[in-house]
């Protein structure tokens, strides 16, 4: 499934599966924005901190199950498993790409 995704998103998903923070961060544009759990994380330093807190600390791995292009955004549905209450949880990731990098990510 991940190999069918646009390259930046596939790279993010592959790095997430390895719990590779640097690999995940590399998929983002320098001024990218992440909206997750009521928070807004803008720019590489803030996104790096978010990756640590939201992903590495709980060993959260997102496994895509289906994706679609929706009004210029790539919408990816799947399960996130990890060391957190309620695992696994179904999430929808909405990506906006710009020049081959993730410019925005909203997780719901």
C-alpha cells in the first residue's frame, strides 16, 4: 500500500514504520504545518518535537489501508498502533504536498 502513495508520503510512512524521526522529518517542507490533537506545529523544529512526543514516545506506527485524492489533498486512512491507551486507533491523515514535500498534515 505505501509504495502506491506519492513519494513524500511513502517516505514518511516508511520512516514511521522504522520509528526514524529524521526520516519522517525529511519528508516535510521547511515551513510545513502539522495539526494534531488540537495542536499546531509549524516549521521543522516544532515538527521534530511533535514527532518525538506523538510518535517516538509512544512507539506509534501508522499503517495506511486506503488513500484518495480529495480536493488537492491526499487523504490516507489507516490504523495506528503503539504503546498508548486505546491502541490501535483508526486515523485519517490529510496531506497537502508542495514541490514534492509535505507542506501540511492534518490528523483526525
